[in-house]
């Protein structure tokens, strides 16, 4: 709630779902979705916080137990998932308070709860907020930073249930914001299963808490549970909980007019701030001084792409590429439907379906068509985790009369649980929320296994430099931020890296950057800066030990990219890249080569020697895809 206030929101009401209210009813029911232990205290929050409280009984059970959630998935007409009990509760609140436009939850690392709240909220036209999302994985990158932040503002939250071998009943009714309790939780998490996955925060169900007091003016009073108003209950399998018998409100003096200042993560974390400093040091003039002479000024591509798409092209067993599909019809929506019909037919003929699509790219003639195209496209991907996607407007590459072109990558993975996704629709400090029918990333298993460990190929959606909390471009009104190209380049790369970290990416195969520039000179300078930023990202990962251990043996740090394309086997176009880069102290070959596309006044341009094959005409350009093949885009 404090983060909601700090980000300009007004808290209107409280919502709670509870187990059946009956004298002989259970204190804690077996709910996958909702915390029910301590529910008898919830009515006191209305007075403690001075906000209206709306409650409703939990109906149904965890019918759909998959990590990701979509209404109706895994349910029959005779069953009801407990998640759906949230729908009428929120509808009641919106009816009483029409000004409500968002729902906030405390999701930290749990996809299970977050995706369910997001599913309900977006269906009701409400914006989901999860300001604590991925909190341990953003600065200061500490597993206990959230608990320490609670200490700093005077929050008091008591442990009322433990369900972990590392926690016993001596933890019950301890304040998680007490430094001594934090230290105990951290030690317990380290002893039992490690502390790197939210165990110290109870994200794996290790413990549950009940907030009883906090800073004014948010808290108007303290919830007091006297010793004779609670008792410990020993459960099964080493669990224990606190049953609340009676509670009361103790008025608190309102000593503050405004909520306390809370720590909010900087928009750029330190290594991306360092990247920004380097980019700003290498001015456009310096980039231009290193520009090689060429008879190709990169003024435009060789012309629009003509003809039909390539159909379903096998890449590897189970991998299909449907490339550059064009549709029939007058409007953009008509052509989108035609393209998706073609794709569905081609996929079916090869034993695939739309749910197997892992990645799509959409090229539009005019971005004003995005809404109509998105509606048709979204109707084809109604499952919980749609493909990763990039959408751009490059009018010059489309044939006359065509509003868009679509390319799809489909990968058949067999069992549905083999395909993993990151689909975050909540606003947070972490990275931009999804604003359409796409996922931040889709991960599919590869055919090769290393030491019995299954590898995965991760497709990441296009990332633009939005401020995650507002979903707007950065401006100088934000402390330390600017609307300059260097700042946008660093911020977009941070989004890219955070998504990769969440998906446990170890090596990047390739990247594509799209750049807006007003002239060929500015385009070259910006593409050079983007290449430098990409190389700097990999340098910082290697320095931090995020992609490889410094202690690894040479055999353990074998790099297939370096073996195939490394310094001892550099093709001519990449050798030239070394000469093109300013002397910045960054070895570009430590990073996979990016393709950099930029466009000006509606024309598509390319200024990257990285992506040009030396034996092709100067005005024909190619993209590296994840299979190390060349895909022509002219």
C-alpha cells in the first residue's frame, strides 16, 4: 500500500476472501490461492486503516493448478476454480466505487498468485499492480531487502504459520521486520534448501504473516492480540500456526501528515548506469570519427519484399518457421485474419497448432493500425501464455497494398509443461508489463542435453525503454533520467537482461535493435552506440560472474559461439567490425553479434556491418536468427 501511495495512487478499499464463517469451521483451509490462517482478524483492518472492507466467502477449489492461469483452462462446466471467487468481489467494489481502476497485490516471486489476480483484473478492465514483484532480484539484490525496508518504515507483521523443516514453533508471533527475526529466517533458509529463491520471504510457503501495525497516517490504530487472545496449534508434517481468539484496536497518535518515504529502486541499476556513463562519454562525433568509408550510405533498402511467404520451413525436428506471411483483404484487420488463417492451416499440415508458436514478428505499414491488428491477432492466442512478439512499423519493406507482414516460429515440445513462459501484466519496478497478447519470454526445450540437464531456448519479446511503474517513456522529470538516446538504450537493455535473468538465461545467441534516426550520420552513431551497449552488457555479466563461474575449468567454460565464430575463426564481416568500433576497451567478440535496424521518415535503413554477408550486394541485408541461418528481409 505504501508503494501504491508513493506511485501516485489513492487506496480506495480493501478486499478479502475468507473460508466459511462458522463456529466449527476451520481456521485455515487448504487453499492454493488465498491465505486463510488468521482470517478472524481481517474485520479489524477496516478501523485500523480507516478504509472500507469488502469480504466474500471462497467458493470452489484449486481446479486449475498450473502455474499460469486462464479462465476456463482445466475446468469443466460442473467445477469452479477458487480464483473465480475474486470476480464478484471486485465487481461489488467497482459498483460501490466507480473510480476504482486498479488492483494491488503483494506478489513477490509467486507466478501462481500473480497470474490469477492478473487474469481477473484484466477481464474486469482493472490495471494490476505488483510493486514488490521480483523484489529480491532488483537493487540491492538482497533476499532480505524487503524485510529490511519494512523495518525502516516501522511495519509490524507477525508470523502466524510455519510450514518448513527449517522453522519451528519458536518463530510463531515473531515480527518479520525485527532484525533478529530476519537473521534467524536467513539462517534457516540457508540451512534448508538455500536462500536464493525467496525462502527468507516465505515465498515457498515456508511461513505466513499477519500485519498488525505500521506507519501513520496509513495506519490509524494498532491491532492488539493479547497473549490470552491467541494460542499455538500444532499441525501436520511439522507445521504450526497461531489461532486468534480475540483482538482489539489500540488507537495510534497520528504524528505524520504524509506517509514515510520508502526506498524505491533506482530506474537504472548500477551496471546499467555505468553503461550509460560510457555511452554518454562516447559522443556522436567520436562514433562518426570511426565510421568506415563506403559507397553505401545506408540510405534505404533495396526495395519492398514481393511475393508470397515461404510457408512452413523446417529448421530442426519439431521446429518450423513460417516466414513473411502476407494476407488478402482491404483493411489491416482483414489481412491479419487472412494471415492467421494461413498460419493455422500451414501449422496443422505439419502437425503443429497455434499453441505451439513461440515467437512472432509483425511488420506494420502504419502503427495506427496496431489496435485493429492486435484485436484479430489476440483472438488467435487465448491460452494463458501467448508467444513472445516484436511489432514494428517499416512501411518501405511492404509491397503495395499490404498493411502488414507476419513471421512465426513454432516449436513442438510434447508435454505442455515443457514450455515455460514469463507473462507479467502487472506494473512494477522490475520491467514493463505486457500491454497486449504476448509474453515477455517463451522458453522451449532443445534437443541437446548437457550432463543430463535439459537445455532451453528462450525467445524474448521486443523491449522499449518504458518506465515500468508508469509505462511511459523516461523524461528529465524523473530523477537521474532523460529522454536521450543513450539513456533509452541503457534502460531497454536493462529490461532485456532482467527478463533473461528471470528465465535463467545463461548465454545470448543474438539480438536485434531497431533505431530511429533523422539522418544517415545519426543512424551510424546510434547503431554504434547500441553495439557498444550490447557488448558492455556481456562484459558486465562476465565480470559479475552471472554467465560463468570464475573458478570454472577451461573445459567447463566451453563456448560454442566462440568455437564457431570466435577470434580464431572470424569471418571477414566480423573482422571489419573490430576496425569499426571506437577504442572503448570493450571486445565486441565477447558478445553475440547484434543486427541493428534503423529507419527515417518511413524508410527502413540498416547501418550495421555486423549483419552483412561480404559476398552479397551492399544494399541487401540479412538477419541472424537463433538457428544461425540467414533470413533476408529486403
